[in-house]
């Protein structure tokens, strides 16, 4: 199996939802394989991996250390409203809240801390897949502070609603999985799209049009958070390469409008 698709193998477009979901998942596997075996990334990994290590420790390990006491205390004391909900979730509620914070805030915070240092991997992936001419068209707006701040602000605004929804019986687990996949997709598909001048509404519209492949990629990255060594050393590099590869295979043209009948 080749690590990254070459220009002759790129076939942008959408397929059936299950097939696109599987293709998105496969992008994460391909990205891990590429980091280990793709010549395009030789000599580029030291700084991205070191940044990922530091960011993972700060965001996920540090976040768990800070938030675990808060989540536990929230369910240990009486709520002025809906205390029956607290009582019903007293055993597992803190864990659900901690998982929701990790899945909703983890990707944008990881991107804020070390996303800019993954840019050489994005450029190398594009050059490997579409050729050096297209790869050299990048504008190299590495920091993209406004774009990253927008995504993080949106995640923070959504957090209270998410914390409430994960306490709903039966639906909390699929909701949490879908939330994590969607958040990862929004965060890690931002660099290749923002590099092409797409504002947040246009990025979200393109993700929605290719939602099954994007969700598959986000789901694979969600699994990668729990894979030893990949999470600590290579989560951001893998996410950067997987999202870049999937983006290059997105259907980017808008569907033609249906002709209107003459009056």
C-alpha cells in the first residue's frame, strides 16, 4: 500500500456515505503509514513531534489534572435546579463531562499550541500528492491566529450545551462520538482550506458537502487520541497529513443549479 495517493490516483468527489466514511477513516491509517515510510517527510519530523509531545502534555494531561476535580465536585454538591439530573448521573457524570471537554476543546487547543509547527508536513503532503508546482502555491500564513481563535471560541460557546446533552440517557455516547469526530474535522481541515482563502462559513459549507469523508477522518483521529505513542508523539502530525490528503479528494465544485421552467 502506498502511503499517500499520487497525482494519477487522486479522484476527487463524493461516494456513498458508508464508503466515504470508510475512506475518511483510512486517511488516518495512511497518515500514520506515511509518517513512518514516506520519503517526503524525511527530516521534517523533529520539530512537529516535539511540539506535539509538549502540546499533548499541556492540553490533555494538564487538562485532565485541572478538570477532574472540577467535574467531580460539580456532581458532589446539590444543584439549585434539576438536582434530580445530577443525582441520576452522580456516578458517571464526571467522566462524561471530562470526555466532552477533551473531545470538544482538545483538538482546537492542540491546534493553538502546536498547529503552526505542523505546516511543513501539510506542504510536504500536498507536494507528494499533487506535485511541487501546486504545493509551492501556498501562502504560508502559518499562524492563522484569527482562524484558530474562531474555532476555539465556537467550541467554548458550545461547551455548556454539550455538557447538558451528554447527561441525556442513551443518546450521550453516540452524541459524544459524533461531537468528537465533527470537532476534529473542523479543526484539522482548517489549514488546507484557510490556506486557500476560505473563510469560516465557506469552510463549514465545504465540510458539510463532504461530511461523510470529513466525519470519517475526524472519527479516526478521535481513535488516535487513545493509541499509545501515536497520541503523545504524532497526533497533530497525523491529523495534519490525514486532513490534507482527505481535503485534496473533496468534491469542491458546487452542484449545478436546477434549470427553472420558463414562465
